[in-house]
């Protein structure tokens, strides 16, 4: 397994710009100028000091409790602020080990080799694990499939009781122990998860079905929230006390409040100094009282756990004045085994539409199961009327609870997945909406003709 650090891509700079940056670093005692992912515009250089990172590191260690016996398998790029802080600085500060995954292709092999106690991934990776496990279970003999379904049901009931603040009854605890011994312990060993204490998720919204699935397997995912401008962690669920469906509560030393519009505001020693050579945007993001305006919309429950509802700049304002938050709808849709990627469209338009990428292998398995003939590649499936009918059925099923103006009136299937290489996704798999809208402009216009 590769043990060297992976170098992150840096924005190209002239020699003059490099010298100006060096002056800034000396004068501001900076640890880094870290560039944002650019999901809503051009990437911006975030000025972060050693003090910013140290404040965040200390607050994270208070709740995550890394020890010298722990080993973290690092997979995300180190130019991603979350991986740098929680996947590098934090374990090293605690005396823990860090192993570096070699590639996506060898990730499963690296997991079995390293047997990590912690790992940080983006939601798309957890969804991929979720689908892979279900695919493997689907290939088991019927008796073992029934055993897995029983074990999952028992464990889900246990998680449900804990989420409701109830102590699971004696019978349920006994059933769970049996389910763990017969099913889950073997699954953990097969995937290299036998020492896993918990996963950490950030960078985008985690699908509720996937979150519940992992908790039921005895592999809790601690979902958190942060941004580069906050070094980056703002909130996180605590080990053993996760509140599913939320991104946790604020770290110590981090103040959190909501504006009248629901925008999340953050203040603390972890908040950036500003944007590199962008005084106007710095003034927009940091107000006179030191509050960072995150651009994210959220809500706090009665226990002060935060839920992210959407990105302020992502809100679709329809031509009739109705506002549609796309992210919760997209997250609900990709919970379908047959939808790999979904991007909602509709800003300044009369109704909501969507760009959809079918989950090619799962669609093919569905077709075989029902005796249908469909193409085996994404481009072919995009043209298949049978696949389009399947996708329409899934969209209708998963959005029937929405208001009429939020429902998807039309969609197109794309011939390929959105990728990082085509600059349609960030390195943490978030959609660059502007780039996608420009790349597929003609397809989008076609849905409104």
C-alpha cells in the first residue's frame, strides 16, 4: 500500500503572484491558502492560519477521540480541507497511524490490508458500498438471503429504539447479538471493516437510506457539516450519540445561528481570515461582528442538531415565484437503486425538470429479472423506452409526497455519468451546477419546448 502523500492540484500562478502570496503568508501567519471547490462559481483562495486549524483540531479531538491505537485509511485528496484536518492533522496529533489508499480500483483490497478503525468518505462512496453489499446479498442462496433480511430487520429495530431514546428490550438485544454473530461479523471481516469504530461523512448530503443501512450493519457513519472557510468542521454527530438525518451539533468554541432567511451563520477561532485578493467577496462572507455567512440553509431541532436543507445559491426560483430546494429531492431520488445521478433544473422556468444518469448495472439486473431486453451501456439505456418508463416510475414513486410545483414534469437520460475529469463534479463528487447547465444546455432547452 502506498504510504506517500498525494499532491493536490494547485491553481497556476505567475512568479509575481507567487511572491505576493509569500508576503501574505509571512504577514498573516498562514498555514495555507486552500481553494474552494467552486460549486457555485470560480474557486476562491481561503486564507487559513495555523490558529484556525489548531482551534478546529482541538474541538474535533474532544468529540472524535482518536488514540495511538487507531489507524485511518486516507482516500480523499489532501487538498480537500476535511481530509487534511480530520484525515491527516487529527490522527497524527493523537499519535494514530495514517495509511493512504492507492486508488479507487484497489480500495477494497486496501481496506482488507489496513483494517482501519476510521475512514472519511463522501456520500457517493457510501452509496456505492451500500449497492455493492446488496448486489452480493442478491447472489446468495435464498436461505442466506432470508437470514440477511432477518438480521437487517432486527438491527434496524435496535437502531430505531436508540434513536427514539429507548433502551432495546432484552429479547431484541439477544436477537441482535445473534444477528451480529451469524451475519454482520462475517460481512465486516470480508470487507476489512472488523476494526472499524465509525466512518465520517462530509462534503454533501448523505442519503437517509444509506445512513440507516450502515448503522444497522453496526458500522455507524458520523455525518458532519463544514466548509473550507471554517477550517472546515462546524458540526458533527458524536460517536454513540448520532441523531440520524442531521449533521450533528456544533463543536465547542464554534457559535452557530440562523439568519431570518434560514442561512447558517458561524463564528469562532476556526473561521478564515478572508479570501485571497478578493476584498469585496470577503466583506460579503464575513460581517462586522465576525459571523461567516455560509450560503447554506438549515434548521435546528430541539436538541440543537443541525439539518441542512439546501444551498442558498442552488435554490430554484420558478417563473411563477415558487422556490424549490433541489438537494433534498435529488438525495431522495438517488436512493433508488436505478438512478445513479440526478440534477434538478428549473431556475426562472415554469416547472422543474431533471437530468438523470441510470445506474447501468442495476437496471440491467432489473431487466434480466423481469425478462426484458435492454442495452448494457449507459448510452444505449438512455435511448431505451423501457428504461425511461422505469425511471419515470421511480421518479413518481419517490416524489409523490411533494407539492405539485416541486415535482419533476420532464427529464432526460444522459448517455454517460457526470465526472470530475469533465469538470462537472468537484473532487468530493459535488455537482458543479453551472458547468452541467452549460454542458447540457440544449438538452435542457428541449425539456421546455
